[in-house]
């Protein structure tokens, strides 16, 4: 169990998107966040109090959470001094990076000497099965995106929150490190051996009541040259009854791939439907989630109206305007 509250470590993140782990925790579990620790040159800001390790400890923080999700998931040598000082100050450390804390000899040695705990949430804790493809009871909704980091997790969380507020049966199913740190449970999908990825999602979304919805956190993009495999596992392992398309319209290219433009919503709809219908012939695209955080109110409203007209589907920014239209579309499927 990772002890709360947290001090969010933003390191030397070059922008807010690079600190998306911290942003997700701050947005969805604000009560768990005492403050933030930023190194020189950090361009991310969670709008939390900037604290030294000593100040955060005095304020009650128990765990330093690495809130950065950099390309490749590596622990920078520049971070090491702070992480070691945090252990010596009495903090546990939690990380969702591919570069495991426990594999760093210096961190492991200091943790053992100080009696602190290193939490690597990106390690599968279950021996997952190979996917069977057998249909399961209950219903499942999967967020699929035009790119990485476009709001798939926020979409699923917003829809789950709206469902619960309406008294409907719903569970958010975390599939990445941020979701796991927010909810305390889930599958670190991109750390699962490839042959077992789809099976891990079957495990995560088992048989359930006929009127229960699993809101599955999306990962990657079917069109992303680096991360399409994880999305494919979600599509086939999740056997979704409903798909929500997720998009961030202000990007000039796919994240980390300057030579690749984002696919259109129509392309994502068609490819996702083709692949999802192979395991669930009844699957439907029910709506569109647009991340409008970099758009003005006027531009955001106009863009949503345009998308609705072009796609013939409800469109909203669920974090900015609420997930009501998307949940209405789910309810209409029953």
C-alpha cells in the first residue's frame, strides 16, 4: 500500500504534458497532494505549493511520487540526488516509470539502510492468462485516441464519475501507471509480456452484472508507430460494447513523431470499429471526447459543434463540460 499524502516530484519536466502523471493525481485525488517539488528548469506546474523535502515532510507528506512520464520511462541521473535525499528525509518513493526504482543499486541501498519502501507500480503483480476471446457478461466502454496523451484516462474517469452520480453501475479500470496511482489498482499494460496483454485486460474486466459498465482506460493509439500494440490489446482483450473517440485538435503532429500527422476522427472510427467488431460484432461508437484545454471557450464550443455535425455523434470535453452526453449515449444502448 502506497502511503498518502504525496509530494509530487516534477523533476525537470520540459512541459506540462511531460508531468501528466502528477497532473492526473492532482486533478483526481487533490486531497492526497501536499505540494510539488520542481528542479531548476522545470516548466511544469500543478499549481500546488512548491516545497522543499523538509517542508513537505513537516506538512505530513509520506511518499514522493515521480509525476513525470518521459519518453522511455527513464530515471534521470539529475534526479538521483533528490531521490536519495528524499529517502534519507523519511519518504517512500513511488514511480510508474519503465526504469524501475528497485533496479537502481544506489536507490535500493539507501532505501534498505533507511527502512523506506520503493514502489514500482509498473510491475505486473499477477500472472495473466493468454486471452481466450470468450464473450463475458456485463458491458465495457473503451476510450480510443487519435494519439497518445489526448485524454483517454480523463474520459473514462469522467464517465465513471457521471455514471456513479446517476446511480448506475460502473467501474473505472486503470491500465497505466497514472490510473493505478489514482485508484490503487489496475493493470500496468505496457509492462505486460506481449502474449499476455490481451489476457490481462480480460482479467481486468471479468464477467459482471448485465447492467454494469467497465470504463476501460485507453492507451496509445492504433495509428501511433511507437505504441499501437498496447491499443490493439485493449481492443481485443476488452471486447468493448462501446467506443469513445478521443482527440486533441491543436496538435501539429503525433506525440514524439514529428513526421506523422494525427489521423482523422473518421479514420480512427473506421479502423477501431473494424478491429473491435471482430471480437464483439455489436460494438458501437457512441461519442467523441475532445481535449479542449488549449482552446478558448468560443473556439472549444465551435469545434465541438462542428465535430458533432460532421460525425453525427455527441461530442464534449468531459473534464471541462461534463460527461453527460457520453453517458446518455451509453444509457441509450441498454
